[in-house]
C-alpha cells in the first residue's frame, strides 16, 4: 500500500483533509496528530476498520481502542448512560488530554472495545484531530500510531518509521504538545478510578469530582494486581535495548550512572544516558541526551518517547536514565519510564 503523506504543519489543507475524511468513511486508516501523541484513526463504528488497526499495529486484539469525538453530544449514540461526573469533567477538561470510560451502547462494535462492554472516549483539542473527526463521520477509533510495543509517536516521522506502507495516510501536524498519552478515568467504577496517569493529574480530577482513586494495579509489578486497562499490562513504550532507571539523590545518581556507563564501555558496549540540562555536561562517557530542564516538566514529557526512539536508531546496547519525579507530571512520566524499563530501577 502506498501511504500518502499530508503536510498540515502550518494549516489545514482542505482538499487533503476531505480526502482523509473520505478514507476514514470508506474504512481506511489515517494517522493524525493530537495534543498528546499521534493516533492511528479509523471509523470506530465499523468493526472491519477496527480490525485493520489491530493488524497494522500488530496489537493484541484484547486491547481496546479509544473512540475520539468532536462534540459532547456525540456521546449519546455510543454510551448507554452519561453520568453527571462526565459532564463536570467535560466542562473542565474537554477538549483535552482526558479519556473517560463508560458503559457502551449497541452502536459500538466489540471489535473496537476488545470485547469489553465498556467504551473509552476522548475529545482531543488538536484542530487537525477535531477536523478529521468531523469529516470522518464523528467517531474515530485511535490508538497511538506506533507499532505495538514501541514508544508512542510524538512526530509524524515516528509514525512513518513504524507504519509506512501499512496505512492509507499520515497527516503531519508537527511535533505534539504534551508527548504522553491521555489520562484515563473509569466512570463505571463506584468511585471514579484513574487507569492511566497523564497530563490531567489526580489533583486536577479531584478538584472536579471530589473522591478519585488510582488503579491499585498500576503501581505493582506484582502479577496479583493487574491493571484494569488491558493496555497497561504489556511491556510497552519499550526501546529495543534494555533501559535501567537510577533513582536517588542527584549527585549519587550521576556517580552511579557514570560508573555503569564506564563498565559498559569497557566491555565494548555503547551506552545511552537520559539526563537533564542541569547535569548533561557532567557525563564524560556515553551518548548523552537531555530531556530538558527539571524546571520545565512539559518539555521532559514531550521529549521522552523521542529520545527512546533515537537510542533505538543509534543501536546502543543499554540505556541508563535519571528518574523524573517532577511535581505535576512526575507520576505520568515515571509510569511510562518504569514500564519502558520493565521495572528495572536501581536505588542509590
Ligand atoms: O492520548 C491518547 O489517549 C492517545 C491519542 C491517540 O488519543 N491514544 C492512546 O491510545 O494512547 P492507546 O490505544 O495507545 O491506549 C489506550 C489505552 C490502552 O491501555 C487500553 O487498554 C485502554 O486505553 N482502554 C481503552 N478502552 C478501554 C476500556 N473500555 N476499559 C479499560 N481500558 C481501556
Ligand atoms: Mg499506545
């Protein structure tokens, strides 16, 4: 299949957008930018189209897709009951990086929800995403537009690297703004429960809803506690080489990473380091990439997946990363990093 690349970095091209909409309505696949990460879109109400997504990504078929909408009223058709909490959350955070889980209606095929009787819904804020949803018929199922298991794409070229030739179109909207997938909150639980941390933090959700809890399965590497979101159980976001996080007081972290990199290089291995602007220049060995300054956690979130992909391209044998326990986004950043590391964390 020839993949059409549509450049919409500066403005929405009306002809190409009309083409993208018609590809979706005919059951095809279009990758598009959102404010979180790039998504791989198809008609959410067409089971065949959803199956194509799983095939293109190599995604396990029990891992449900998020349905993207462009207006709140679109919920009526796909959700069996809209709780008051959803209206309050939508007023506060939609369009934006928040996904809500509801009981689904008959209109949503089980191929889209991985066989579940619930459906995840999000209204993204990116203008290209909103226009594509409108022109594509109002309901676009979209997982992150990466090959299953690889870091989520934050630029169109990441999508191209993974999916060129396997999908109909890639819309380039430039680098994304947030760089981490949406926060997921499950409204079918008695107490609303966060299934995946993201830009919308627990505190922000509590300020609207009062009581909100975290899925206990998120923290544990204990298999007795499984995360409720099927996608959170996979070793995900993972670079090709092993990733090890070093956590603790900053000077000790630097010393430990320096020592580990030196040992790796002595045995002939190339090592990557994920550092920050504050200390990147203090590493004398290894291939160092800074995720940005510790005082700007949005930049750290934006760059993280891209750095993991870059180390894949550089074919390093091992990657060492500092920990990023930043105030607002720390929970979301560390959730992704710890998963990418397969829970390999060294405390110093
Ligand atoms: O920011 C985002 O959410 C991006 C952009 C493209 O919108 N999308 C995204 O989709 O991250 P994906 O497929 O990579 O992750 C969706 C997550 C998976 O962990 C999946 O298991 C979970 O949402 N999920 C979807 N539907 C669910 C449901 N009904 N119940 C529980 N978890 C669900
Ligand atoms: Mg994903």
